[in-house]
C-alpha cells in the first residue's frame, strides 16, 4: 500500500511545519525544515515505486531478457529518482546555509531564541 | 541588551527571570509560562496543511499505474543512445543534464554563502583608523551592553578554544599529538582526539572507503554517481576529523587549494555543457565517443566526464562548507581590546552559546591584526 507512504509523507511534512511554526529555537526550526525536506524524499521515492518492479538498472538482465526488454518491463521510475537526488543535494545546501546563519545569529545576539532577536545590536 | 531589561521589568519583579531566560536559548525551561497561542496556531496550520496534502496526494498515481512516457523514454534511450545501463545516471547527466548543471551551481552558491557567512571577522584597523560607524556606535553599545570581566569558566573556555585552532596557542615545538604518546602511559587522556583504537580503525577504514567512493563514480553499476561519491568522500574526511581532532585535520584541509579544485570542477562542467552546445547544437548533448560495451568505464561518453567533474565539485564543496562551519570561531561582536563589551550580563546568565561567545570575542580583541 503505497498510499500509506503518501499519507506518512504528508504527516511528516505537517510535523516539520508545526516545528517551524511553533518552536523559537533556530536549531529546532532548521530541524523542522529538514523534516519537511525528508518528507519530500519519502514522497518522491514512493512515487517512483511500482508493484513488483526492479531497480532501474539494465546491466544484469536475467536469462532470456535483454537490456531492451528490461527497459520495457516492470521497473521503478528513474526520472523521479533523479528528482529525489536533486532534492537531497539542495536540502544539504539549504541546511548548511541555515546552520551557518544560526551560528552567526547566536554569536551576535547571544541567544538562539527567535523571539529575542528583534533588537538592533552591534 | 534592550530586550533583557524590558522583559525583566515586565515579567519578573525580582529581575532574575530575564537573566535565566537569556541563558536558555530554547526558552522551554524558563520559569515564565510558554504562550499557548503559538503551538495552538501552529498546530492548526500544520494539521490544515497536512490535510490539504493528503487530499492532493491521494489523487497521485499509485504503485499499479503505468510509468509515465518520460520515464519509458529515459529507460529506452539509455542503452542505445548513451551506451549506459543505468537510466538514473542517464537522466541525471544526460537527458536532464541542464537541470543537474543548474543544481551544481546552486550547490556552489550554497558553499559560497556558507563560506561568506562563516569567514573570520576582518580587522577594520588595517589603516590604523577607526571607521565612523564604530566610533559612533561605541557609546551606545557600552550603555546597553557594558563590559563584564571574564570569570574562570570563560577563561578556561577561551584557552580550550585557542588550543583547538590549527597552530593556535602553541608553537611547532610545543605541540604534541596523541599519536606521539606512549601507549599505556599514566598521563590523563586528552579529549582533542579519540582513543588509539578509534584512530587505528579510522586509518584502516579511510583508504578503503575512499576507494569505494571513487568506485561509485567511476564504475558502480554504470558510470555516473558523482553526487553520492562526493558525499562518501566527505564522509571519509569527517570520519578522520572525528578520530584525529580538529587541529590535525584543520592543517590538512586547506581552504585555498580546495577552493581552486572546486572551481576547476565547476569550470569543467561548464566546459562539458557548452561544448555540447557548440559541437552538437544542444546543451548536455554527448560529444565524446561512446565505448562499445555499456558496462565499461568509458561508456556513457559525456556522462562519465560530467560525473567525474561532479565528484570533484561535490566533494570539495561539501568539505569546504562543513569545515567552514566546524571552524567557526566566536569572533563576532567585539573586535577591540579597550571597548570589548563581550558577553555582558545577558550572555553571562548561562547557555553554552552565549558564554563561549563572549570569551573568544575578547580574546580576539587583543590583537586585531592576528585574524587576517
């Protein structure tokens, strides 16, 4: 039941959104964003899945099959797996930038509480 | 800081609550009750969003749907057109090569942003003169955030941090590494590196894992896999960092050559894509001869070249970004010796971030030129 994965992805996204909206600690907000990113990975990989399919690799066809027949057979969707790879790389970049901003904010305001970062300082 | 004083006045007559709150970055354990509107509103919005998503996702194709035409196309052209047996790599570096091209430069932009954000504070006193904004802000800064003397904790943290710096605090003759120590000596174990067991294991595992990472890119099922290979190489470097400590790895991870290598990888990717445009008339078209067999290291043509450049770009870029974060010093706010306002009262209330922050700040302030 791949529908379970879709619903789980929506729930994880909601959990991440809740974290981002309700927490005030910047590190927790970054964690919430990572949770939202992870939910998209789950969704994309679940979208690529087909019942009984093999991985989209054509190198070792079973006996009686060629790479061509394997390609026309039951395989997972390679395009959506590529999207997931892209999403992971972008997620890493975004998390790295947010974390360095969080460290700088902590050094500047001496707190990670987003509620306390309103005063101009320095 | 302003908010401390206003909060103290508003929330706690004793004036202590504000200081305690300041020391707790999260604020969860503060004596002041947490406002309820935040979780309630956030919960409402998150649940609403999740319901919308579920409604949308239920309509998506499931596991018994036919593959979309674009996926079929990718599967069918992989072997005949690109001589490569892994359609995902064909999509990443071939059919959707332009997308990967953009993604590469997004990663490069993220690395540049991290390095810009984490760079050391530069001295403003190079010409021996203060800048106007510094002079103008000093009086107000001292009023709001008066300097406080460093206590024992702060002094200890300052020394520890300086010792972690590559070459910081000690000269070459003074420096000893845990590897130089005799095994079983009664001296206390220092925390700058892990135990001899971990260090030996890291030494044995690192070359094997590094070869595994390069193999992912070079061969694997088929050529391709530059992103995972780059991530594996970063993993090896981080393993060594965890085993041997920041001081030793920081000496090996030099920013300048890595930057040059990363930009060389990016330049190679630009070259590969542009040559496709020049020679074949479309970006990311294959202009290299293809190997006959789809399972050799030379199959895939431009895919292999793209993926190889991607390994360099991803491995060096991620290493630069991670080591910039790891090497961040607490050098933001004050940079002067005489007016070093440091952590002040707010940071002194507790909280690791705040306390450590103040130490090194004043530490840095002693010699404005030493950062450069």
